[in-house]
C-alpha cells in the first residue's frame, strides 16, 4: 500500500496529517508513505522529524485583497502553478500512490487535483467548520471527504456523502491523567486553574483582556492563572505590575509559550483562547469548558464557525473580539467560576463532541480507498 499525503503551511494542517500517517504506519508497518509540501514552511521540519519521506513543490496562495502588489504576487503564483503541475506529475510517476490524501494548505490543491486527473484515488480532510476555498473545490471530485465537524457539510458539494472523522489529537493529551497533571503543576485540590493563550504569536486583544482579568481577580486564593503571552506579548508581565499584580504572586504564572500542553490542559478547569480546529479538538478530547475568542483575521472567518459548533451544543462560551474587553471577559469568567456545576456541564458537553479515535477512523477510510485502487 502506497499513500501520499499533502499538507503544509501551519500546524493545523500538518499535525493531523502526521497523526493519521502515524496511525497508518502503526497498523500497516509495510505501507509506503510519502509527504509532499513546501521547503519553506513548517512541514519541511516536522515531517522528516516524524520519520516520513518528504518531497517538495513550489507553490504559494492567492491574495484576495485587490491591490497592485497582490496582483503581481498572484501572477507569480499562476506561473508557479504551471510549473507545479509538472512537478506533481513527476512525483506521482515516481511514487505510484494508491491514494493521495490532502489535509490542507496551499500544497493540497495542486497535489490532489493532479492526482485525481491522473486516475489516483483521492481523499481530503477539512479541519474547520467552514471549509477553505481549496477544499470546497476539491470536494467536488474527491473520492472521500472527511470532516472534523458535521456543520462543514453544509458548505460543500461532494461527489460522495462526506464522513465525520473528527480531528486527531496527540496521544500524550488523550492519555493524560488530570490528578497527575495537577500534582505536577503543584496545584491544590481546591484551586481552579484558568489556562489562557492567544496563539504562538500572541493576540494583542486577548493579551489585553486577560491581563485585565488577572488584575481584577488575582487576589482570589482559590484561582490560579496560567497565561501564555506569545511572541509579541512580552509586555504582559510589566503591564501586570503596573496594574498592581506583584511579580511574586504565587497564583499568577506567565509564560511566553506553553510547551507542555499535555500537562497544562488536562489540569485546567477553564480554558480561554482562540478557536483553531486543533485547539478545539484538544479541548473536546479533555472535556474542558472554554471561553472562545475567535480570530477575525482568518480566511472565511472559520474560527467563528469552529467556535459556534461548540456554542450550539452548550459546550463553550463565545466572546467576539469586537466585544472583548477586560470587563466583559472578567464578568463571564467570574460567572463561570462561581458555578462549578455549570462548568462541569459545559465540559461534559465538550467531551461528548470529541471523536477520540479520529486517527483510526481516518486511517480506515484511507485504507479502504487504497485497497479499492489495487
């Protein structure tokens, strides 16, 4: 069995593809797996590090804002596409895949489209509740369309009925023990952990609102705040001091990044953050109540749609960024922390949405297509 994966650009596309490929490798050790991506994005580092073969093509995304500079960039992208089709055909001739699977990013479009035209069985996976432009186009011809949430089906025209597979979550998070995680962080039984973050770069609006929340409530002895500022939020500790939060406050933990999410997330009682698909899959898998602040600066406003999939199931609360202030966040968080039963109910509803065997389900669909191609 020979399976080609196309994924690139961000961890939201790459990590689910790696999880599915890892499951495939575990179940079928003799399977031949090849990833196609670009040489200047995260996949060039993450895929080889995971032990998979990797080939590159040159591709960029189209710019939607109508400016002269973007017109020039789009013309360059068209030229790349003309060359890329030939490069993909060469990869297909060399590798001879039984099935090609796209997990998103600019690279998925030309790879999956060319594979289909060459007679290779194709599948795509859509991580978001509102599909991107590439997957909307690919869904019309793909032999299998896999979705993280059922709501995405409303926005797709598929050759075959789509299947809901969920989104793979790292095994370290799936298998984490809450009591062990809390002990590792030094939390007491009566303490509530509020975990907040605004992404790896650090969303200014989230940082400002969380800073205000901490300043207003840090003196509560039963609450511990763990906040990740991101790359551009290094000003947060100084701002907290200006607002009267001492650097020595034992219940205020500020980091630039959270590199031990497998410990921090299982230990949390409430999560505050953006609504990327991977983050939400982890929140669901661990059954955590959350306050979601969708980024308004993403394609198709897909984070809002991701968040609403939970909100409609009473599995999260949402604050639009335009309505986000320290006061609005504080009011919502305090109301949630004051009602432990409500917190538990929201978390339980989130857990009900989780597809805990997502990688296995995705693997089954890939294998079905691959065997049908034999």
